[in-house]
C-alpha cells in the first residue's frame, strides 16, 4: 500500500525504508540489496539517495520511495491512497507517468483512491464513485466521464476546473451527515 503521506520511517535510510517489507519476509541480504537497487532504478530513484533519510528528500522523491517500498514486494494489486495529493502539479504528472510505467513493466493492478478526477481519468481503466460511504456508480472510466448517471458523479465531474460544466447546476441538496 502507498499511503497519502508515504508513511516513511524517519529514523531509517531510504534503502532501509524500501527494504523493510523484504526483511520482514526473510529475504536474504544479497537479494534484498539487488531488489532494492532494481526497484530504485525502475522508480527513478538515484542510487545515491538510498543512503539519505526521509527529511532530506523532496516531496517527489518521498513519493518515489513510498511507491518503491510497496512495489519492491511485487504485489499483483497495489493500493494507492491519494499518492499525488500533496505534490505540485508538475511533480504529480511525473509520478502518474511513473505509476503507468510500473503498471506496464511489473504487470500490477492498482486500486487508486483519489478525489482528483483528472488524475483518475489519466490513470484508471475502471472507476467506482462513492458517496456517503457507498458505491453509487461504476464503469469503464471513459464511459463514466462521458455519461455520468448518478447526481454525485455529475457534480464531481462538473467541479473539474475547465470542464465547461456549471457546478451550480449539480449541487446536491441536503447534508451528507
């Protein structure tokens, strides 16, 4: 899982953060080193950063470390909770491109949690829309964006800057509490 805050251990180096899951699984030391270096390369982490601590990294570098830490275990499904929320737009694009590349290279599937529908549109093949803790709509991303059926989905799409939709037409009545 890739957490929104990346949840890196501050007292551990980047190498140790990425290697953490491998060590928990009892992977031999030489194999840990090989796999950490391999995933660092795949995620665009320069090897000289592996000896730094999280406080010495930029937001984009922390994102790469969080992704590397999860991907080094080669899961079939990677859960990403708002992985680009705290990043500048230009860094978000780079991280999204990295995720798309990892998806292709490693054959992973993603469960991508986000409020940013532009990000969802770029990265996801299929979308589930939740409202008040319940799934209210699902479908292929292109279809859902082209023809949203639920009022909440329409409101979300209308809220995308530059979407050309009048957000006031899609306000939902009532209190979500």
